[in-house]
């Protein structure tokens, strides 16, 4: 839920990186991840964010920030060109925050929503968050909702708006691949992403509409603020939007992934998809105007089934196995994966995701085998820290 005035990290692209990107016609990318803090021995969330910040090392402090609730932490990687550099940056952030949490008597877990029941968690002491609570009430029950946001550079905002139109049919399968919150308050919700269900309570959450121009985009943002549904442009929670702070498109529909492998795969696919669609925009290809109710149905299906069930093929408007659609996405963006130097690693990571399943599938497998939410949280803590 980061906003322009609170986003963490050094986000300035170096002159050298900018020159390399322009010379090679490559897109930069960065990732924001939100994490939950839980007790050192029990699976319940804890209000430990201030204690964790006291132990954050200086080398990552600029990339770490508060989130809405006192049981959450957010990180933001610097923009990168190489997938390996992004991996190293995120690994340093995950391991560093995990170590700080351990020093503070807590654990860090990458999960979409709190798996176990616990006491109420308070908001971080931030005037903006208090204004949100006053305006919107209790729209985020529990200990907080944790997502992943992928930023991909675009040449200019007008082009970015056209890419948003082309992105709309592809985002449900991204959401399905990131599902990582089947458990909430100690029980299986029946959804692969319960975070998605709770997140949709906010008035501006959902697919971006089909947009005619950048002017229409800005007019909609202004109208939504005037309506009271948003405090500012940072509360435009569309599943893809123009970043209010950076020259990027921000994909923000997914749960935070449990493993760094999954995060890196999704970042690689996001960049390759934006690059592919940028080519379509430059060639003047029209974006498919998918009906909004059908998109909502596909996103609901993604939250419910993850990759282990069905989703909607937007070309035929028929249900198909979600994994087949995921493979279709991979094949569609393969040329840009290759051009950006990501194909070999993305192929390996895609195979790993296929073999072990989404975070939701892995949580359910542990619960089925061992029957304990505590075991799920233990696994999440180890996986988040890269152990």
C-alpha cells in the first residue's frame, strides 16, 4: 500500500544504467514486497515493526519501510536491468529483514494474509493511515494484507496507458500464479488467495478500465479523489497502473510470493509481457476490449483456484486449465525473455513452479500432511529467509 511519499528504496536509475537500457532498448524492473511479522514460537502475528526497524542494518535501511499495520514490513528493490542483480538485491533484503526480525524476537514470513488467529493489530502511527482508517473504516481486518508489486519501465505515460489496455486480459493468470494466502485466522478459506477477497473491499481495487488516453486516466483519478473513494492518487489500487512516483507501469494484483524463485519468475514474465505489448502498441495493434464483468470473473477464479484449477481463456472466453494458460503466457513472451537475457533462468524457475505449485498449494500440502498451521508458518519463515 506504499504511496509516493512513503515508498522505500533508492529508486533513481543511474546514468550508466539508463544509457545501457536505451542503447539496448531494454526495460528496467524493480520489485516491492510486503511481509508479515509473527511470533518467534507461535504462528500469530505480532506488533513488532518498530523493534525490527531498530535492528535493520544500515546497508538495507533505505530500502525498508513501514506498511499499514504494525505487524508488517515492506521492501523495495532498486531498479535493475539484469535479473541476477534483482535476485541478489531481493535476497539481501529478505535475509536482512529476517535477521532483524529474529533479533527483535519475531519471524518474517512472505504470505498474503495472516494464517493464524491472533489479537487485533493496530495501525502504524502515520497521519495518512489514520485518515484512511477514519474515511474507510475497517476494510483490512486482521494483521494486514501483503502483496507484491512489479515495476517495469515505460518510455512515456501516454504509451504506458496504452500498455495498460493490452495488459488487462493477461493479469488474471499472473494473479493465479502468485496465490499465497489460502489460510486465514487458523482455517482454510477455500480460496487460494484470501488476501484478494479481502483486498477487493477497497473501493478502487480491480482491473483498470479500458482507457482512451492519458488525459482520461488523469481525469478518472481526479474524479475518484473528488468522489471520496480515494484520498490521493496513491490509493489508485487498480491491478495495473501508472506509478505515481516512477516512470513505470506497476503490476500489483498478486500476493507476495513465499520463495524468491517465484518472485523472480513473476518479475521476469512481467517485464517480458510489458516489452511484448510495447511492441504491439508501437505497431498500432488495438488492445482487446475485454468486458469488465468477464475480467472480474477471471480474477475471482484466479483468487479461488490459483494455478491448480481453471481460469478463463480471454481469446475464446471459455474455462481452461490455469496451467495451460500460464504456459501460453510464457510462450507468448518468450522472445522478450530471450532478448532481455532472462529465458534460461525463467525456464528453470517455471519448471520449479510447475513441480511444487503455488504458495497456496504448498501451504495446503503441508497442512494436509502435518495438520498444523504452525507447521505452515514454520515453512513460510524458512522459505522467506531462503533457508
